[in-house]
């Protein structure tokens, strides 16, 4: 039934039965009552409409629906002022993301209008059910749908135990993204004092947003982090992160810029800029970032043009511990589709500019490498012949301005052969031989011989043997083996003509990966560099084991284990052991507990060199953000 409220506004009410008192201008709707008040829908058993006083009354339980579900008792609604009162109310603010759902309740709620509500004393949580693991209690709670919830004198309770107090609280109440303050990260450190991270989220558009965070350590640092994220399409996205810290205790500034972009895997960019290489150790608590030895920058662009594919790549890596050389490379590549008779012929062009720096010694190198490939395919084997030439020009020790150039002829013969092991498995084998001949070397038009650079001075033969083992049922690679070595033809230094032997082996299971890689000295028959690793992902646990031995006699063992007790509880443990010096560099232990509305993680780490003890408590209350307490 459609009725008017006296102000030319239509109220749509449906019910099983309607009763009228014309003298009092009074109506009663009974049985499965539904009413629409300017988009605020009401569901009740009985609704009273006083047209004379422009009031709506509801006795007993009532449901109200808009962008939320409200359940309460005894509604009194003033149509003239669009204000109402509802007792013992519960508001359910749902979201497709369970971590963003909200539940608000109190003794009495005042409906200010269809989009605004007020609760004198109320509660807030993202946990459903009667017994809530955590909730917030506050007064003067104001709710503006599509905007924010604000409250004063807020206390955070965990299992009815008060844990945190704030004079003011704000949270977005909108299904879409909304700008606003996020829950601060706070803690205390014996070294750095009180620690605070206060983020603010900017909702700029459906395709991009931004988070700006103020960072404070009272003993030494003030600064900020800013992360800008964007998604131009389903296949193109990226982010830009800028961190700046002023350490006033030691009068030092720290800057880190990180930019990532990806478009259909044809354009990839990941670049980092640091003004001080101890940035991660000083300002990152994450174990992986804090202990990473290298920082890498790369950019890759691939562009198909007609029957060719052109690619441009840039790579830069440098050691954060200042113990190794920096390396930069810029390369261009041209790949061709088959051309010529029966599409057997390919041609290509590679070019690269490299810069290697180690202390005061710097090397620059320019390489141009055109080559063609003639490939013949048969039922059980492929045969290819690659003819290539290098033009290699570099400067050695820039202070002396020694310039050298080389032209190198490098034909390569490669044979592929496939055969069935049985009805289920197949092997693909390949053998490649590549003679390398420096045709001409010049230094200011005079011939030179450079013993420092084996690549440019030695005439040698390289060979590479590879085998891959496949499961024919699902096409899965089960293992691959690779062996490579060189033989020097113009050996004049009296050493062995054979280079060190390089080998690689990887095996793949449904839930694990095992790998071995290393270099064996041809002279001493000992291992120069070696690494083995095992990664296992099981329904109940994850295991990562890594053993590394280098030519510098560094020898490490890393072990990380995550044990899942059930869907809610998991334990983790890890060690980093220096075998060479017989020192346990680091031990780690963690516990993580996850529920539908919160998660708690305790992370304990003890480092020996330099000595450092850290205990972190991570509390993530869904719907509020993350509380991180460092102890």
C-alpha cells in the first residue's frame, strides 16, 4: 500500500492486514510488515503509523536494512525530522572480504537520518558470534554510512580484558575503499625508545591509491614511508614506494626508492635506489630484507615488430655488505622467426654494455654479437648450427685509460635427441660444442695479449650436456641435469687446459624441489663452489633447507620449518649456521594463531654477529589494521 506522510512523500508499506482509525488518523499494519522510508527498509510484525503526529512506532523485534543489517527493539521514528530511536540494537556491516566486516551494537541507537546514526555508549568489532575475542568500547559513536565511524574515549578489549586506550577513534564504514587513518603500529625498543608508525590511506580512484605513514623512534629517528599503487588494466600494474628517515642521533639521512611495473610480462621494471647500503639493516625488521646480500635492479622490454621480436634489458646488482663487485649491464636483443627454405634459418643480434666495479678497479665492456642459426628437425632429433661473431671492446682500469678490442668467431653445433624411457616417461638430451676463436685484438691499432681476461685472449672449446626427464601424462618436468666445461687450445701458462667443471641438478616432485649446483676444480679435484637446497610444501608443514659453500671458504647452513597444527595454529623455527667458523649466526622461533577476525604472531630472533635480540608481537585485528608491538 502506498500512503503519504503529509509532506508529499510516499511511504510504501506492505502487510497481511491493515487497520484504520479515521478519527485519530491512525493506521496499524500487521503480519509480515515491510516499509520503505526513503531507502531505509523496515521489517516487523506490527507497525503503527500516526499520520497526525508524523510518527512510526514498532513494538517488539525489528529489522532495518540499508547498506547494513540492523536488529533491535521498540522503534520510534519521526518522519518530520527523520529521526528515530531503537533499543538494544545490533548493526551488521558485511563485506565480501571477511576481514572488512564490522559489527556495531549498543543499548540505544539514534537514527539521525537514513545515513547517519548515533550511539551514546556502544561497541565495535569484526568478530561474529556471541563471544567476541576482541571488541572496542567507546562513547559518542557517530556512524555516517559511506564515510566514517568515529568514537571518543575508546578502549580495546581482548577477552574482556582492557588492552589499549585512545581518546579518539576513526574507521571507514563503506563497502568501497575509503580514505582514512589506519590503526597505528606502536611499540617500545630498549635501543630506539618508543616506536610509532601512523599510516593514512588515500582512496584516489578504483585504479590507484596511496598510503602515507609517519615513522617515529624517539631516541633517534623521524621519517615517512609513502607507497603509491596503481592498476592500469588487468594485465598492467605497479607501485612506487619512497622511504625517507632522518637519524638525528648520528646526523645521517636514509633514502630508499623502489619502483615496480609489469605489463603482460613484456614490460617489467624493478628498480631500487639507496643512498646508504645499511638501510635494510637499520630500518627493516624482516629477516629476509635485513639479511639480503644483494640488491638488484632490472628492466625488460619486449616488442614484436612484424616477424621479429626486439627486447631491451637492463640489470644492475650490488653487494649491500660492500664485499663484492658491482655489476651493471644494458643489452639489446633481436629474435627472428624462421626465414628461408622450409623455415630452417633464424638470425639474431645481441648487444650489451657492461660495467663492473670493485673498489678502485673498474671495467667497461661493449659486446655486439650477431649470429644465425640453421636448424633441421626430424622425428627423433633436432640438429642446429649456430654461427656467431663477437665484437668486444672494453676499457680496463679507467684511470690508466687502457683500451682494448677483440673480434671473436664462435660457431656452435647443437644436437637434440628425444626418446621414450617407457610408456610414461621421456628424455630430451642435448649436446652443444662451441669453439671460441679471438680473431683480432688491438690496443691503439697494436696487437695485445691480455692474460687477465680469459674470455678475450684464450682460444677454447666449450661443451654443454643437458638432459631433461618428463612425465608424459601431465607434461611435468621431473628432473634436469646440466654439465659444462671448457678446453683451452692456446694454453701458454703451464696450467691445466681444462677449465673447472660446472654441474647442475634439479628434481621436482608434486610437493617438493631438490637442487644441487656447483663447480669442481679440474686441478685439485675439490669443490670450489657448491649449493644444495630442498623445499617441501606439505599440508601440515613447510621445510626449507639450504647449504652453501663458496670459493672464499664461506660455508653456511640455513634451515626454516613451519609446522601447522591446524587451520588456526602454526609454529615456525629457523637457524643460520656458519660451518666454517662454527658459529650459530641466528636462531628464530615463531608462533602464529589465526581466526576469522584476528591473527596473532610472536617472532623471536637472536643474532650473534652483531649481537642483537629481537622479540616482536604482531596483532592484526581485521577491520582496524595491524598493531605491531616490539618488545
